[in-house]
């Protein structure tokens, strides 16, 4: 209720600041590079990455420096990996669900997801958002039968350099509510694990975000990839 009231009260500021952010924020393209292929030697492993601009690797110039590349670098010496990246800038949970529905039935050992930021910018309530997540992961399990799903938490948008207050504060409250609900959801699903997008830790390690102040940098993608790879090694 408090979040809903805060949103209503701040709507005039949100409109003004939102338009200003759109005009001022640098628009970065999705990185170039292969989004599907096979790499490495060792035990067979299939990986699918799904989601939004962070999943797509926005913030760096090539897929080698993005989340996909970071995961492959960590695992390629121990696994022969068939990989696929299906992610698009601006996609909400509903659009990611549609992406999954449009894909053919096929098995992936691991599905890695990143979704939530674009739901926040559209002011999707944490309650409605978790319902979308339930639908999304039901579709993923049915379509791809993964042994492991690694879901990335919603970033704390109150810490995004590109966002001014009170816009940043409000988006941060949405992210906090979403992550609270999502943590419980993951705990109830045996094949799911959760990675927190810990921007405070990144800053303590002197890791900066991309130059747009909105997306991960190469260094953050590298650390994110290490966390994903650790969870995969524990399972396979």
C-alpha cells in the first residue's frame, strides 16, 4: 500500500524526471558477437541465457565481455558447451515469456535469466511481477526441462548513477519488493538458484557501471559470470 501511495504522490516528479533521464542517458547498443554456438572441451553442457538488456550484454562492445562471454570463459576448459542467447533490450517479463513461447521445445541443462528492470520502469507492482515470474518459470520448465535455473535478482535501481531522486528512490523500493517476493519463490522451486545483483559490493570492489550509468560494465559482467559458473560447477 505504501508503495502504491508513494507512486501516486510522485507521479508528477516521475514524469518530469523520467523524460529528462531518457533525453540525457546515453543509449548503448547490444554488443556484437555470436549468440549461438559450441565452445570448450570436456563434459557436455547446454546453456540458455534469457532476458533483458543486461542478459544481452548492453554496456560492453562484444559478447566476449558480456555475461555470456564471462560464463563461457569460466567453464570452457571443463565443459563442451552448446550455448544460446535470447535477450533483447527493453524486454519486460511479459515479452520474455513471449520469447520463450516462440522458441521450439528443446532441452537445456542450464537456463540463466535476467529480468525486472523494464517492469519497474513501467511501474509493475511487486505482486503483479511475481505472478509474471511464476508464469515465466513455468514456461521455462515446460519448454526446456532444465536441471538448473539461475535467476538474477532485480538490481537496486536506487543506486543507478543515471537516476536522480526521487525517481531512483521509488525504483529502488520496487526492486526491493520484487526481490523479497522472488527470494521466497526461488526457495520453493528445487531446480532454481538466485544471484543477488549486489551493486553495493561491486562499488566496494571499485567496480563501476557502464558509461550510461544504467548497465553492467565488463568488470561487473565478469564477476556475475563467475557467480553463475560457480553454481553450475556445483550442479554438474
